[in-house]
């Protein structure tokens, strides 16, 4: 077939368009290189790519099926994507229909570019000779990526949820089996890419676009291999058997090259019995080997050979076999279950510049190659000392540590110290029950009573149990930290009341079905609690099912839950209203901040929150949409409103209006930080008044996001200040500690208190 090809300078690079293009012959192997120079993009494929850029697969499936074209039935693979693209106003079709199998032509591609990125000023050079030419697939890939990046002024398309993958295609079927997963590929024929390594875009398990053939004779790295007769079985996203004529070998991780349906294998050397001391996505520290780098594309397998990430390699355990090739760790295969008998705590709230050590009965330091005894006195260590050149330094004996802050605490159990960067990570490994002795009296006052302390112990144990398996601080070698980022741990210091509570509840956790529940707790409720997905949302979408036992509830308040902003304001202005938490100083609070002060405060806090998580601060665009961005040049604050509330009245979205724009703040924690009630340079002292405990100044964040807004305006209607009336202290999910105190006083047991705050759960002995 004769091909007509033109080149157009557009968007700062060369683009190609073609009038008619040859197809790759069926069942032939695709050559290495970019995919699609000689293949056109169809209108249906373009609709799919645009739809998946702006919707999830679930959202596409749940859209009303309003689109109707005579040449597209609702059973066609392309229909959901065409329907979504029409809903987005990108495509409209014509009187003849949508023509999903027709090639997309250049003038249509330019229109789509204009609709996706209306502010992008670079355009294709269209002429009478080329405007009706089909767009090469590779050209469309460039147009699509450039338009999406231009729309959000970003240098990648990651924020759209689109990820780039490079994998070997094992086999075809209803779903396509790759070496690392199974992916849908509606609208694509992948038969020419079987047993080849290709790069593609995917979202929600669906292939959006094909980018390149990277290896026609691929090597599959770090994959689990099992030999059966004359075949070798590879286990990745699924299993695939290849002919194999090599010698016998032990099952494990290998690099496998596939050519003409046959496998050539390079084995990794197995390491067993190694304790994981520290792990992240770049390196792993093993007890007898020290730090080793991961191989590129390393894999971690569960006991059932399912795929995991490195967090499954729980610090302080010897749960896995590791495989090494060319001095890099290819991956691991988990061999056994482990239980959280011990917990590893990152001390001092984070990495330390230096650490001072004292021991009443002396102590010793060991780094694997030498040991030094300190019978008296103390030692101060900094990260530049040669002691850290050989890896982890172990401290033996009961010691007192002095941190960068000057705070001194006493610790028992194992202390390990390691240089990380230019600072020191300090880990305390100790028995779970011993750990709880240093948690319970510092998370809840011992005067709250035995039953309340037992409830706290059960919740703290359940939290630590889940954090052990989450391995959330694995990059430091820990499961938890010793601050409110996890739960407060003060070392070997405890109280008799806490000892009694921990002993009385030994091994007991909150159980939901066959799992230990994810327990959260906080100081004080406002009379209502809320559900987890109304509070925590890393991407600001508040999506997900949440936990059934983490729901909004009423805590001792007899009146109906408010529905309007006026009712919420009246609720929090009422400082006499009954509730389990009424004895807490935080049960009701109020604060006034002038408009000028809030303008200055938010200019600072918007930036701080945006740096921490850019998705939680959004700026209103000219078309009324909201875009994640760091606000600038807003001028004076002119108003504040509640964008959305969650269960129990917690604010999910706060909107602030300024002279030159508007800003949304998402999630309770970000809202509390943005409205920091403290004077910076202008205005009067900002006083936070509480129902008890007096007035506070200099608070870095609001006590909670359970509050209502009262705007103060002058006779001209201009905003002069904002009064916030609120209640409670903390996020509002799970156990309210002051509420537990009241329920204990009413005669409830620790288990009954827990089951009140975590409905449909039970308290059972787990460890």
C-alpha cells in the first residue's frame, strides 16, 4: 500500500500525519522502537484515551448512558468511552454517527487539542492538503500528552492517574497477562506483541496507549521460576510456561530471556534466615549483610506467590528468603507468617543530629566489628563518627537518652542506631506489652479510671498491631514513631494504673470479623464523631468505602444533628449542651481573627500545606473549576464559607474568597493548619477561648474542624473579621478519650467502652 507522509512543526517538536497507512500483519512480531508511526489512531481509541484521562474506569461505567449514535450500540467496546468523551464535551460526532472505526484526521485532532487545553497557544500547521489526513498513532500520543500537560501546566501526566509501565506480554485472553499484572486493552489487538517487552500507559488496570517495543527478545528480570519437566514456569502477574532445556535449579528468582518460545535462565543466589533491619524502595538492610541495593524492577512475593511491595518485608523479622545477583537484591519470597510480639519504635520523633547516652549501671556500644564498654559517665554520638561506618550500632543496657530537643528519657529493650544521611535513626525494639506501658499513661491521664485506661490499652495495642504489619516507618527500621504521628511513647517510664490496665487486657485487640480493627483515638468530641473517609483523603477526593466501624455517631447529645449552617453555629455557640465530653476543656471553644490577620496567616499556611500535599489546596479557575495550586497574589480576604461537611459536622472542604480569587482547602487537618489561630506581625493577640482551662495563644492549628463560621462586617458590608465557634479536639474518628472517661464513670467496662466507639466489633485476645 502506497503511503503519503508529511511532517509538521507543532508544539515544539516534529509530528507526523498520514493519509493511509499499512497495518502490521496479523501474528507477525512487532519491531523494536516507537509504536504507531505507520498506524493511524481511530476516533474510538482517541475517545477512550480522553475518557480515561478524566474519569476512572468505575466512573465511566456509572455515567448515565445518554449518548446516542446510529453507528454505535451500547454493547460496543467503545460506547462507554465515547459516552464519557461526549459528556466531557470533547467529542460530539456528526449527523452520520460517531464513526468510531474511522481514522482521526488532523483538523479533528486540533479541535480536541483546543478543547482539552484551551489556553495552549501552539497549534498545528493545517492546510487544505493535510487537514483531512489521518493522524499517525505516534503523533496522537504526543498530542494527547502535550495537551494534558498544558491543561494543568505540569511536566507529566501523572496527576491524571496515568502510569507508564514497561512489561513483557505473556499471553492474550479476555484480559492480557503481562509479567507484572493483568491489563484490559479494549480497542487494541496485542497479538503482535506476545513475548515482547513493551511500554504502555495504563490507568485502573486498563491500557490507555501503546508507546514502544523495547525488546523483541526480552529479558524478564527478577521473576520467580519453577521447573517442571522440560518447562519452566514463570510467576509474575500470572503464570506462563516456556520450553527450557537447561540444568536443574532450585525454585527462586531468576532473570529469564525469551527467544522463539524458549527460556534461558540466570539464577539468583538465595539468602535465608536474614532479619530485616531497614527497608525502602532503594535498599534493604539485612542482619548479616548490612545494606544492599535493590536491583531495578525488584519483586517481592507473598507465601502464595502473589505480588507485594517492599513494605511486606516487616522490620525485625526473618520472614523471607532473598535473592542476589550481581551484588543487587533481585527480590524476596516470604516464607512464613510473623506476629507482632515485638515492636520497633523510631525515637525522638525522627532523625537526630546527635544523641547522648547515659547508663546508671554502665552500657556498651557494638557495631559488629568492635565493642566499647562505658562503666560510668556518658557518650555523645554524632553521625560523622567512624563508629557508624560499619552499619548499625547497638546499645546494651538500660540507658537514658538525650535528644536534639534536650528531652531526656529512659529506655529498656534493644536500642539500635544507624547513620542515615547526615543524621542518626534511633530504634527501640521491645516486647509489645512493655511498649504499651510507655504509651497508655501518656495517651490518657491515669486519673480517667481503670475502665477508661483499659479501653485505651486495647485501642493502643490494636493500633500497634496494624502498624507492625503496615511497616510504615520501614525506611528507618521501625513500625511506629514515638509521637502523635503514631502514638506517644515515653520509654520505660510508666504508672501503676497503666500497668494494671495493660495487664488486665493482655493480648486483647479490637476485632472486626477475622481482622484486628484499625483503631484511632483523639482527645475530645464535640458531641458528634465522624467517619474515616470524611477526614483522611491524601488526594482530596474523599473516595473509598471506609471502615464500617469508623462511622459518625452521637456521643451523649440528645438533640437532633444540625442540618444547616445556622443550626451548626447555634449548636457550637451553646456551651451548656450535654454530651459525654462536657468535662473536657475542649468541649467548646471560640476564636476571633481579623480579616487582615487571616490574610497574612493564610498567605503563609497555604504555602506550607501545599508543599506538604499539593492536592489539598485548590485555586478557582476562570471557568469555575478548581485546580491544585499554591495561591499567589490573592489580595485581602473577603469571605469564608463551608464548601462541604461530613458526618457529625466535620468540615471536609472550606472555601475562602479574596479580592483576586478564591481557594479551597480540603481535609480537616489541612483546614486546621490553614486557619492557624496565632498572631504573626499585625493586629491584636489571637485568643483561643475554651469552655474550661482558660484562654490560649500561639496555637499552630485549630483544635478541630468541627466548627461554624460567623463573618463580621462593617456598615459598608466589608469583612472585618471571622469568628469561629467550634467543639472538640482532634480528628473525631474512633475513641474519644474524654468520652471514655465519662462512660467509665457510668460503670461501663473497658471492652464495653471500646465497642461503643467501634460499633459491630468485639474485644478478643489476639496475641
